[in-house]
């Protein structure tokens, strides 16, 4: 018998061809906030996700690294989970689309499409690389924009003028893998006839998507929907389409089906009925996605589910992009920040809190302004909220052995206010307006701090210790309520609060009660202030990584246009010299940096180089290399870099420092 009211929540699947960055975390953190809140109020709610593992980029990258695609996605899976765990994002199950469960479901759903006469086939012309012996996805073709004539643009859109087009429209096109010019070649593809579901989708989008999204989709649904090409030609890393030799499911077919297969895996592990979620009208399914993948989740996906007899999502929640300091994330400006790089310098709790201050239910972009970030963490989280615990618990422990005994009459108004605020904060969490929830918590903190300052218990202590103890009881109880309200956003912070109060696993209703005749433990620091130097160091490492790693990851980041052209005179300004590496050491705080000491013959230099992934420090000692000797010294967190080691390659492990002939001498100029 089914269990009504089960909630299943997903985030978009991260692509296995790149690392998690702070833009991704906008989605995973807000999903985590919402799921944790649902569990706190007693809902049966699970958070399901997986790595998106198929497609040409995965196949090509694995070939470049000389490994199998399965090895690449396994390594990516571990890195992704490590990052998510450190940011306290708690999935009930995190799987992979490259699973047997997903293969079986893809075949089942496709065969339903064929059975219900929603599949057609036709020949199409595509860019084909004869040297690579493969059809090229749009992002594997580069050339001249047909609209503005900008060079070095990708085959689907122009970064210079914003135009969209087909790679066959480009001039001077070339394969990004081998640089050979592609040719047009015909191939028969498999199509899902989406227009068969247009009447269904016209109603569905208005009930299950935000109004801004539904109104935009109406423009598409007003006209006949084009058939959706769901096949790709070999060679391709993915699942074969049954009955269509040499054809594979397009990644956007098997990726969303990964929501179902991952759910199925969780159900097997937890002895739950899979159909209670995906074939039960009483269950609730929610997707959190970015606005760039709306069409896949609100047109193709519900049509696929409808055809196969699966439940469609109750709501597709859509969010905007992340900007940093008011601009698009940029490598050159040091604002394209990987999750791991952030973790090298700052507590993940701070980003969770800041995103909590900013995130809401709208599609508006979210800006991470680092001045605001420092201010909100230091002023609000530390100065207003944590400060109450620090002052109240410390005085209570020092003077009254940590015993809460009775409550000040005047303070009961504060506690009553905190309880009433909890009802309002609960509504904000339900609506995903986390910024308003944080404002509500901050209002409690401000009221409690005013009460504390007015009562001045540090002065009252000598003349009326009993009243002082009651005042501290009010302060510490108020802080406890705020901590309960903050738990979905700051779970590990609140775990420390639970330890302070000799309690465990706060639920939402626990904020309704007050503690009296109760002993707390010795207060330990809950959070430290953010130092501006930490943020500066984060930016410096991000810039250094950008210089060290030139490998493009188009599925994970914004493509940067080429820098402004230079002339031959500019090139000759670089003083290239042979240098001998006499010392090399790993910078443990940085994932890609080594500290080198080089001998130029006439002097020694210290250089910080982004080659850690390609070389072990001990293997470099004694080698000759080439440096830019007249580069202006640059101050970094890890010291001053007095030059640049020249290297070539796509980046990461495939990076090679320039090595002159063994007969070269340190200090020799390279012409």
C-alpha cells in the first residue's frame, strides 16, 4: 500500500567533465536548505542527485588523459562528493547516470515512445571530422561568426555579438580536437515527436512552473513544436538505443532519467517502494534547476514522463545565475572560483550563511559581493547572533556553573516574540524565501541584544545574582531558538549549539519550549570572523589557477573571449632566460601551485608556478627551464613571485614546462 505525501527532491546533475564551483553551489545549497527544513518539520523527504556522465566531452577528455571514460567519471564522482560533503550538502543518495538501473529505464522509456508512435527517423547533415572519424557537436567546432565575423567562436553561438547559428553557417570552421576543417555528412537520426504533447504541455507548464517561465514557454507552445533529436552517432560515450545500431541516447535523454534511476537505487537500499514516488499521485516531486536548462525540464522531460506513465514533477523551481562583485564569473578577474579553492581559505559555513541571506524564490541572478559577504558574516552572524551565545553562555558558565534557573519577567516578551517569529520564518522556508527567513532571525537577535544591553547583567551580577541568572536564562533561550531556525542553513554550527545545550537533533517544534532548571556545557567558540586577507588570498589563488590551467571546460563555465591583440614589438619586450631549478616545494594550501627557486647565473629568483598537477616538486630540482625574467614581481598569499615559468599544454596533468637543450646555461637569453 502506498504512503501518501512522500517528497522527492532533486537538483540538476553536475557534469562529470568539470569540478564544482561556487556558481553550482547556488543550486545545491538552496536545495539542501529546503530539504533540511522539510525534514525538521517532520516530512518524509529525500534528496536525490547524481553525476551526469555521458557525452562527447567526457569521451574526448578521457582519450586525452589516456584513460577509460569510466575512470574519469569515477574520479570526478569522488571529487564532487568530497566538495559537497565539506559544504555540508546532505544527499540521501548521490549516484551516476552511468548505471545499469539508468540503462534499463532509458530503454524502457524509449520503447514506450516507439510503442505509442512518438518516434520518427530522418536524415540530417552534420559537421563531420574525417581525421577524428566522428560527427562533431557544436562546441567541438570553431570558426568565424557568420554575423559579426569575429574569429575563434564556437559552433552554436558567438561570444562577441551574441548571435546563435549552426556550425554549418560558419566561415573557416575547424575541429577543436585536431584543427582539421569539418565536412558535411548525412546521418539518420532518431526523433521524439514532441508536438504530440503540445496540448498536454500547454496546461502543464502553468500548473507546475513559475509564472515567468510558463509565460515564456507559451511563446514556444503557440506554434508547432519541432521533433527532438534524441540520438547521437558513434563513437559516443553513452547508452545504445535499442533497435538502432550505432546510435546512442543524447545525454539530455539519459540525464533526467537519472533522477528516476537514482531514486530506484535509494529505494532498494532502504526497503522502500519505488512506485510510491514515481507512480503515485499522492507523492510530491520537486526539481531545483537553473534558468539555462528550463526547456529540457519543462517541455521534453514532462512529455517523456507522460508518455511512459510516470508521475510528472509537482513543481520545477527555477533560479538565476551567480554573479561575483556584480559581474559574470570570470577567470581573468579571479572570480571564477572552484569550490575546492574556496575551501582552501574560508569556512563553508560562511558561504552557506551568505547564500541564505541572498537566495529567494525568484529567477533573479544572485550576486556574491565580497565586501557585503565580509560585512554580513562579521556583523550579523558573528556580531549579532553568535555574540549572544558568547556573552550569555560565558557569563552563565563562569558565575552559575552553566545552570539555567528561572526566566526574567521582562525577558518573556523576547521569548514570545521569538516563538511568533518562528511561525513567520517557517512560511519563508516553505516558500524558499531564505533571505526573508534570515531577516526574521536577525530581527530576533537585534531585539535580544538590545535587551541584554539595557539589562546590563555584568553590572547587576554583584547586587542581584538571582536576577542576573534569570536574564542570562532569557538570553541563552533566545539564542537556542534562533539556532533551531538556522539549522537548515547552518547544520554543523547548530550541531555545536546542540552540544552546548546538552541536546541533540533539534526539530522545528523544539523552538516552542524554553529551558529552565537545565545545565549547559562550557562555551566553546562557534565561529571566527572573516579576515579580508582570507578573501584576498582566495582571489589570488583563483587568478593563479586561471593562469596555470588553460583547459576549457565549456559545460561548466563561461567562455572567455581572446585578449586584445598585441604586435611583434610587444612580444619582444619579454626577456626570456634559461633558468636552473635549484629548489622546489609544494604549497600545501594550494591545489595547483609549487614554490620554485631558480638560478639565472647572475642571481636567484623565487617563482610561484601553477604546475603542481603535472610535476612532483622533487622531480624538478636540477632541471633547466625558461622563464620570463622581466615580469613585474607579484605579491601573493604564498609569497612574491619574481617571474613566470613557461609551460605548454591543455592544462592539469597535461602541462609541460619548456626545457632547453642540456648545453644551455643559466641566464642565457632565448631569442
